[in-house]
């Protein structure tokens, strides 16, 4: 896990970021290395620079740029 609270965030392998917000309130998380990330499946979430914003019950899956 990349975060102790909400949203839930974790890496799948080395290059896939998964962020899920299972609650009604919006949530955000700051993470390094999000530049040039490619959205794979996103519903109610956005990724800008180092910030991921997730609406209530939203989620996002991004492929991260090569590190």
C-alpha cells in the first residue's frame, strides 16, 4: 500500500498504479513519478503531476512511465 488512509493506492508490478476510493467523500493522494502516466481505466479520478484526485466511489488505473 502506498497510503495509510483513503484513497487506497498500490502498485501492481513495477508500472501499474491502482487507486480506489471506497467511501462517499472525495480523497486525494500525492505520489512521485506520475508524470507521463497513461490512464488505462478511470472513473471519477484524475492524475495531475504528483496529485491523484478521486471522487467518492471512484477509481483509476494508470500505467506509469518507465523509471
